[in-house]
């Protein structure tokens, strides 16, 4: 298996889980139904009725239960069947799996592993998605490729020059600026400072930069599958590299990735910005530009996935830019192996 199960994954954006409605999602190959209880709290259950296997997502949400659409069995948030129409007693064992679920950072998070190990503190840190002073625009892309291909892509800055030549690629000289890669606990950081360049057009939305700027792209992968990019620029020589960003603008480019199956992925993305918070036009331009840019990656990754399905075990060569992707795969692979060993031992 290529999944770490004892971890939090984004099931959906919180705004996509509507009161009174069911939402069916496959997460790490598990069919799941999500809904909200009468307090508005999210619930995640196995999407299968224990009576005759109809997906519960085809049923309906009552006050605090989900009712199967076939014979009306009702299940509570803990997965226990609480009502069987036409009979007084619920048969023993009438229950479905319930998953730990938490709403945080404008997302609904699910824990597909052992419920007793679910720890809210292990949710990846994304405070700018719901903090005052920040506003986000984003969406969800369904991608027909292994989630790890997308993480490879996000940890590699050189692809911008080639895949994104029609959107975000800037001065070709940027591709020559050295990138630093470092391990930080179980995270990987890939960082590039570009000093004395021209601001890319996207930053003109924030304000006009007339002179040269210092730009930063500070990437962090957090296990298992969240990649954030702290990006922005400031007037050149005003101290941004040493921490003074007062003469510039900042954005967080968030990539919150959930494996659907071994070869398909839920790709949640969002830009969070700390400028022009109420400007609808800026939000619209970023939403459109983000989707266009990230679809350029998805088209390539889906073709790469198709190729992987046909090449068998033909060898590949590695180059310098593969450093960060190889490190993340090693860390994740070790954690998955440790988890599988503990399951086998237990
Ligand atoms: S299949 Fe769900 S109640 Fe019969
Ligand atoms: Fe990209």
C-alpha cells in the first residue's frame, strides 16, 4: 500500500458539506459518507449500510442520524444503528464504521487509521486559511494520478519554466537561481530567494511594483500530503530576506492532497492573501489563475500516470532537482513501512 493511514486527510472544504445533505467521497480507497449533525458538526461513516450494503450516501439526513434509502435503518454519528423501522429491537452488531473527523482551517479532516490514535494536534498547520487578516480563494480538482506525483511536482521549482510558460513563469533567469533543500523533522523545506528581479504580473494585483523586487518561494511538505508555499515579493533591498516584509506582499499557496485510490487524487488548493481582503476582483483573478495554473500540472501528471502504467520496470535516471522529491518519498515510505510492520506485529 502506498498510503499512511494513521494521519489526517482533508475530506473536503467545509463549505462543500451542506447541512441536511450527504456527501460521498472515496478516501484511501475507503468509500465514506459525510454529513452534518443537528449541531452542524461533521460526521464521517463507512458508505455502506450493514443491512444489504446500499451506500448510505443515497439515503437522507434526519435530525441526528443518517437513514438508509432502502429499508430505512438509521445510524448515529458513532456508526451504531439506532432504529429499524417496524421492529422494536435493533439486532446486535448492527453498526457501520465511524471515522474521527474534525473541522479546522475551513476544511473537514478525516482520520482513516486507528481511531484511538487520532490526535487533533497532528493536523497540518494552515492557520492562514481561517485567520483574521487573511482571505482565501481556492477549489478542488479531481486528478487521475498517484498523489505522490503531485507532491514530486510541488517540491520541484524548475518545472515552472516549462509547464507554466503560459501562466506563472517569470524571468527565465529565475530558473538559474539556486534552490536549498533541507529536512526539518519529518518535513522537507525547499527554498529559493530571487533578489533584484522584476515582479511577476500576478503580484501587480496587490500593488504596482515599479522597481526591482526581492522574491521568495519557501516550500514546505508536511507528512503525509500537504504542501504549502510561502510566496511573495518586496521592494528590493528593504530587508525581506532578513524578515522585514513590510515593503511587500505575502501569499500562501496551499496544496492539500488526499489520495482517493492508488491512481486518483483529491487535489484541494487555495491561495491565502493578506492584502485587498475585500476586493472581489482580486479573488476572482486569483481563483481563475490558480485553477488554470494547477490544471497545467494536472494534465502533465495524468499523462505521466498513464505512462507509468505501460513502461513496466524500465529504469529512470535522477537529476539534481529530484533531491527533495526523493527525500519526501523516503520519509513517507519509512513511515508507511513502520505502520505496516506495527499492524503485522500487532
Ligand atoms: S440496505 Fe439499508 S436498510 Fe436495507
Ligand atoms: Fe506547477
